[in-house]
C-alpha cells in the first residue's frame, strides 16, 4: 500500500442489523468518495473492525502497482457488494489466496452485474468501480461524484456530501442533478446575484 493514512468506512458496518437500501449504498459510496476527494493521499480498504474485509485491488495484489484512487474505488465496490449481499455475496476473505484468484478472474464486476435487486444504473456504476482493469474504472473522485449525482434519488439530494471539486467536464445529467440539490431560495439568491453582476458589468462597460 502507498504511504498515507488508511481510510476505511466508519464504524463496524458488518454488525449492522438493518439491511441496506439503495440509498444506503449510494450514501456510503458518496461519503467515501468525498473523503478521498479531501484526502487524496488516503487509502481505502474496508471496515475497521474486520481484518478479513481488506479487499485490495488486483493491481495491488498481483502487479505491485502503485495504488491510486481507482484502487480505492475497487475496494469500496467489493465492500458494498459484501454489505448488500451478506452471506450470499460469495466473496472470499480479503487477505487470502481465494480472494486473490476471485479478484484476478474479474469476478467482482460480474457479481455486481448479477445483482437483481438494485436499479440497473447503480449496479453498472459499482460494477465499473470493480473492473479488473483500473483503466475501466472511474478515474477521479470528481468523476465518481458526477456519476453518483446521475443516479442520486431526487428526494435525497440535500444529503449529498460536499466534494472538493476540481475543474472537469460534467455531463448535462450531472449538472441537472446538482441543480436539483438546491432549494428554491438558493436558486433565487443565485439568480439575483448573477443578475446584479450583469447589471454591474453593463454599467461598468458603459462608464
């Protein structure tokens, strides 16, 4: 693993009693992505109370490649699979030969695409996070954020965690989803601010 603080999901999620909902899946992914956005040198592996839940990415296990945020997305995606499926996940213990072979064979992405009780866009997003080749995973936390906003429930956008945004091209769907997170008074205030700025610029140019 690369140097830097070890980032794992808060609390012992494996001991929770209530089953996860789709919103839970999205919120866990969003908060993990937000943390990694603010702490780019951090590494994600899994919940702190389960040493057998250290789900390392294939490039770390086999190629000894330097992990980056795409490696963190892989670990996050496998963790979400185990949390969602529980004992039916079919995921071997993290630090084991069986897990290494499972990850090498590309089973994580296949397993997510085989889930039938999660909406298809969410399944596909997480499946891409756990692709065998890291070039096929989301490349940055900003990209993950944009993809999450595209599938975020309309009634829960107020809970979307803040990200440290960097300049990048967001899809129209991501811009629309981000706008939905604003309340009417925030939109009105933004409009008044922009209108006042345009008036000031016209007066300045005319003077």
